[in-house]
């Protein structure tokens, strides 16, 4: 049995179910080391601009321990937000065969990277170069990141954009292992029917006409997500019997409401916690993620929407676009930042309502290939490559993206 330590910043709604999945595997022994307690206690989310505590279990079904964070300003929005002096000692006491890092760009993790000698280090990330930088500062940053990745015996990539990112930073192909980005598919799939019933009631409560289709944006109302692009495109598209619903909060909320003030079919509703997300996607006829800019990675909201059999419309800067969106099969991709192209995409999507439903069914079929089962398979291939596991049955799955 392989003994694996996972180090990550804090309990995350997408990762905790995967850790439970791993813990149920009899070929692995697992312990997760958390560097901060955000998500399980009421704390301010700087992007949502409100206090958040997730309402689904994040600490059940697997072994974990918290590492004391002494940062005077704890958080993941700055380098010194995670300072955990006892991290190396706590991980050493566990005596793992390998250590998987889910983050690295924080003070305590850099300390571990330069001082950990006991066992191989793995890294799993979701960055990409779909939004290219330029100039001396960007060149120096890339050189530094390339040096960081030399510390890892292997890197798990979540999709095509992330694979290209690692290769751009000099990670050789024989140290890259496909471990696709996934959510708790089972939770969303099993709730699809009840979520649809709840969504019908919610739609009436929001005042959206019953005969209107719904374009949904669900997430943080912040610059990189480009909700203003979507609002402007929706107003220009002049779609018949279609409403736009923004679900979430953030710094752009006032700007959005001001721009939408004279338009009757634009709706806003506050942040929805995790237990309400199946209902949130169920209300939609099309889910849109128009992100544009540095910092947008995969876009796991698209995984969630696809579990609810929803067609998806994403920008070319969304990391999952190349993997999860097949144009005119389960959705559309438009050039990031191009509002005119987004207008056209909305018009194409709603030109045929029956076809739109067919795209949604295709989404649900596709998402079965992006589950915790495939994510775990990639991890096992990496462990086998490092000689700390016997998972030879997974070798053929080395490159699937």
C-alpha cells in the first residue's frame, strides 16, 4: 500500500470529495495536510466580498490534520498568507512514500520545496498560457517557475492547456501525467431530477417568465470573469423570450445592476451555497463563462453545469475549453474579450431550442470521462512511475488528454 501525503491550502469543495474517493481505495493510505481553515469556518471571501462557510461536509471520510498558520493575515490572496512553521515536521512524522502539493506559491510551501529531501514530490495544478504575458517581468517569472518545477519528480496535468503550460516551463513529457479536473459528479447527477423541480419553483420566485429560456452566469462578479461582457452581449443580441440571470456577488455587482436597470429581463440573485448549486444550474438553458485575462484557470463551474445536462458557452481563455467544449456538439467557444463574437454565439445558441437541448445531453455524456475515477488513475500512474506504488494496470492511461 502506498502512503501519500497531500498538502493543500484549505478545504475546497471540489477536492474534499476526491480525497474521500482516494481514502476508499484500499491500495492507498492518505493524509491531507491543510494550511488554513477557510471554508469550514465563517470567513470573508475577498472576491465574493462576503462571509462564507461551505454547507457541505468537507472533512469527512478521509484522514487529515491542520497545520498551524501563524500569518497575521491568513489567506490565499497573497504570498505570506500561509506561514506554517511546523509543516515539514508534521509531514515527516507521517512518513509518506510521496507528497502531492496542490499549491506552491506561498511562504511555507517554498520553505518545504527547498528543504524536503525524504520522498518524491508531485504537483497538480491547472494554470495555462491561454492569456500570454510579455516583457522582462514575464520572462523572469517564467524562468523562476521553470526552476520551481524542477523540484518535482512529476506533475499531474488537468487538461490540454495545463499540459502546454508545464511543457512551456520545461517539464519533460516523461514527468507529466494526465489527472483530469473533476468535481463530485455523483452529487450533481443524482440530484438532477429534484434540482429541476426546485429550479421551476425558484424561477417563479425570481419573477422570470415561465416561457423564457435562461442564460446563466454563476460565480464571482469580478473583472477576470467578465460578467459585464456577457451583459452587454445579451442586451445587443436582442433574444426573444430569453432572460439573463446573474448568480453571485463581487466588486462589479453595482456596475452590472446599473447597466441592467432599464432592461426587464435581467435578474440578479445572491451567492448560492454548495447545497443549492444543482438547483442553480438546473434553472439554466445555457451556462456562460466569458472569462478574459490572467488568473482564470479551468472553470469548474462548467463541469458542474455539464452534470446537469446544460449546454455551455465559454471564452477561449477558459482553461477547460479545449477539453470540455466541442463546438456545435455541446456548446460554443468564442474569442475572449470579443463582445461581438459573444453576441453572435448567443444568437446561434438560441436559433434552435431543440438543438440547444441536444447539446445539453451531449454535455452530460462527455462529463462522465472527467470524474474522480480518471483523476485517481492519473495519480496512480504517477506513483507507479516514481516506484512508490504497484499500479501497472493504469500504465496505458498515461496520456489521455
